[in-house]
C-alpha cells in the first residue's frame, strides 16, 4: 500500500510541475525574441498586416499602376504621317512632282474622350477598393485566429487554476485510504483525471500553435500573443455601415463602369472626324512656261461614317444587360449582408444570455455543490464518485464559460466585418 502511495505522490508532483511549467510558457512568462511582434489587441494585427503583408503590397502596386491609365486614356489618336517619292516624275502646270508629305489626324466625336477618361478613373478606383477588400479579409482571418489562440490560452489557464482542486481531492482520498475508509480505486480515478487534463492541455497546445502559425503567415513575421490580448475588435457594433464596405464599393464602381461603357458605345454610332494636310514638292521644268517649281499644298476634312450599326446594336444590348446585372448584384449583396448581420446578431444575443447565466447562476451553484460534496465525502455521507462528479461539473461549467466567450469574440469580429466597421478601422489606421 505504501509503495502505491509513494508512486501516486510522485506522479502527482510531476504532473503539478508539468502544469506549472506549461502555464509559465503560455501565460506570458516565457522569454520571447526581441525581433518578434507582440500582439496585444486586434488593432496590432491590423497594423501588422498593413505594414508587412506582401500580397497587400502587390494589390497596392497594381492599383498605383492602374492610376496611370487616366494620363493616357482619352488622348487623341496618333497622327498618320506618310512620305512619298516619285521616281517617275509627273508633269504639271507648275513643274515636276518629285515628293509628297501627308499628315492625317483623327478627331473623336466631342465627349467621347471624357467618357474614356472616366472609365480609366473608375478602373483605378476599383484597384484601390480591391486592395482594401483584400486587406480587410486578411485582417479578419488573423483576428479569428487570434480569437482561437486566446481561447486555447484561457482553457489552459482554467486547467492550471483547477489543478490544485484535484490535488485537494487526492489528499482527501489518500487520507481516507490510509485510514481504511477509502478505496484504491479513488486514487486511480484522480490520476486518470490528471491524465485527462494533460490530454486537454496538449490539445490546446496544438490549437495555440496552429493559430499562431496562421497569424504569422498572414502578417508575414514572427509574433508573440500576449496572454491578455484583446480580440473583440474595434469597439461595440451598433449597426450597419454599408458605405464603408469596400466590396459594395467595388460593385457600385462596376455598375458605374457598365453605365459609362454603355454611353461610350453610343458614340460608335456617331462620326469621328479627320483633318489632313498634303504637301507636294514640285521642281521647275522646261515646259510649259508656267512651270516655276512652286510647291502645292492641299488641306482636307474627312468623316468616318458608321454605315453598319447592327454590330454596335448588339454591343449596346450587351452593355445594357451588364448594367442590369450589376444593379441586381448590388441588391442581392445588400440583402445577404443584412441577413447575415441579423443571424450573427441573434447568435450573439443568445450567447450573451448563456454567458450571463453561467456567470451569475450556474457557476455559483456549482461552487456551492462542490464545497458541500467535500464536506459530505469527508463525513462519509457521499461517495467519492459524488465528489468527483461535483468537481467535474464545476470545471465543465468553467470550460463552457470560456467556450461561450470565444464564440462571443468570433461573433463580434464577424459583425464588425459584416457591418463595415472593420473597413473603417483599417482605413483609420492606414491613414
């Protein structure tokens, strides 16, 4: 019997040391490299993504490149210059024609170039909106990963805080066993519970490591998650801010571009103009007497006449349908956003009620039952399994509180993204 108690005590002390070391490693006490980014809030993630995510930088460069289109969109077409020489001279009243120079310039119908410039402006704005939309999605993914990391850290903290209660149970069970009132099975069950705690700890270790790796992949630098990092996002959600959502801006810009392209196609039924200058080099000749070698100059005006409107009519119909499709897409997206917002808001309200119930009622009752079970077991009025069940129920409620809190954090983050508040927060930090 004493050899068994000695082994059980050694195992218990080893597990306590193991839990303490693990807690020190994941509750903010472990050494961290000096070049590591410390994450203390969701705003730190926003700043890190904006500063170091190379895919976002690529989006910005493409948007910057698109901005140069406005400088060359809508300019006049290049003029046509044609030089001719005549090896076999043509005789005219002024003399022999030996060479010629012709310059032609097309002049688009008035207003056509303005539309082309507006389309280029919209394309540049679309590039910037696409960059904003990309970075907001990356930030949300990293914030949700941070929420998972904090979830795992908090579960490990609860395991660490609950470990002394198991030590208390082991001491009570050992006293009972030594006094001949308890069973060896009670001590085995305590060790089994401690082993189950180790399993839970390792599972959370994997979740923390996976979430941290995900954040590092998104911010593209090493990170350290502070033990008290805030994950609730940029303030409480008070309603939809659809004007801040970059994806809706993309849809609106797409609709405006479709309208401008529809207007531009209307110009293809209108004529473009051309002006030309034709200079002819003439040299003197023996005959006729008027052959003085004076050069000739001709000025001309031309019009491109759209005689085949059937192809353009089909393009106009295509553009009209594109405008209608854009309007339908905007309407559908707004409706989907409103529905998702209401769904997540309902889940948030439900989880808030559950959290309050656990915090104010269930945990208080479970604590009282746990303390009562200890007294009942010490006086022989309850079995060890009754005591263990009471402790398990209390611990499970503490874990449930952490699970619900993690769901609340994820819901707030999603609401911030859906409502448009995250877009606004990113824009404010990015100024």
